[in-house]
C-alpha cells in the first residue's frame, strides 16, 4: 500500500499546490486502494496486486495532460486561477476588445474621411477660399485627429489587462472544476462566434459589391472606397468583439492558438508585424505628402494586409511540419 502512495506522491510532487489538486490526489488514491483491496480479496499477492493497480492507473499522466497540467518543476510556483479570477479575466478581455474595436474603427473612419475630404476639395466643393497646400493638409489633419484617440484606446486597453499578464504568458494553472466549466461552455460560445464571423465576412464581400456598384456611377466613383472602408470597419469590429470571449476561454484552457508552442510562433509573427505595419504607414505618408497621392496611396494597407496574411499562414504551416 505504501508503494501506491509513494507512486502518487512522486507524480503530484511538482504539480501546483492547491485544494483542488489535493482533492484530485485523494480521489485517485481512494480508487487505487479500492482496486488493490479487490485484487487482494481475489487471491492476488501484494506485489502482483500493486503492479496491476499501477498499470491500470498508469494513465494518470494522460489525465493530467488532458487537464493541461504537466508535472514540471517550472510550474511549481505558478498561481492557480480560481473561478472568480477567470470570469474577471474574461470580462476584462471583452471590455478591452470593445476598446480595440473602437480604435480600429476610428482609424478606418479617418482614412475614409481623408479620401472623402480630399475628393471634395479637389472638386472645389469645400475649402474653396483656402490655398492649395491647405486643401491637401486639412484632410490629413482630420485623419490624425482620429488616429490619436485610437492609439490612446489601444494603450488603455492594454493597461486594463496588465495584472493578468501572467495568464497571457501562460504562467498559471486552473482547477479541474474550472476546466470542466470552461470546456462545457466553450462549444456554445464558439458557435456564436461562428455566426458573427459569417456576418463579418458577408459584410466584407458586400462592401466590394457596393464599391463596384458606386464605381459604375462616374461622378461618385471616388467615394466608393469611403463606403467600402466604413463597411469593413463594422466587419472588423464584429470580428474583434465576437472573438474576445472564446479566445479568453481558450487562453485559460491553453488550447489552439494559446498552446505554449503556438505562443512562441505568435511572438515571431508579432515582431514581424511590428516592423511591417510602421513601414506601410511611412510609405502611405511619404506618397501622400511628397507626391500628393492621398486619393490612391491608401491601397498600401490592403496590400500589406494580404502579404502579411500570406506570410503568417506560410510561417505557421512550416512550423507545423
């Protein structure tokens, strides 16, 4: 019997210390002792009974792995997130997603306003009394007036989740009860996300249809992009907000994109994004200020998005092999 206890002690030695873990250990020990006594009553020798029990319960490591818990010394000091903390984290992620969605919407609105004001000024429908340089500068000022609060929202959304940074880094554990709750609720939440994704994708496709329809009317052709960007802004907001809750659940469960291996890939992708997108902004501003191509240089953003999306897919495919 002491052999069985020692076996369990070795398995649970490097696992997080919590009441839930102690309860799990007690339940497993109880089941093993019950099986041991049953084998002894059936005439098995002690060593034979112990060997059978350990072999039958040899999938304890698999059980812990399914729960996202591994007997590693690196996890020895990781905090255990309880139900209340988990729900607070989910709530803050949801609030942060609304802030980010608003910021993205402001930027796309700013680009749309830039194109709209530039075209209106070019047709002498506004700013008639201003010099040519001012006509080209005012739309850019309008863009930056919307970019500034957008950046502030991005920064503020990050500060709201600062105290849960250890969760985003994967340096935590959760109880089996919380894991069961999250796993049971995740399918319905993911289904809702799928519906919102369909709506967002439909809006993106429909925005292209609207663009082509407006372009067919020559006097209004240049304003089609403005309408398309506004529709895309709504679609992107739907993508961001609808994905916050299922993503936070997956983050707590450490599955899909939030597995440790995948998180390392995301750091590389994030580093590339930190270089590519500022370069795209520089190209946009350079073409606008130097060559006065505000009406067309916006295409640098969708082109960058397509190329970056292709790089991300290729990188993940290579690392998956």
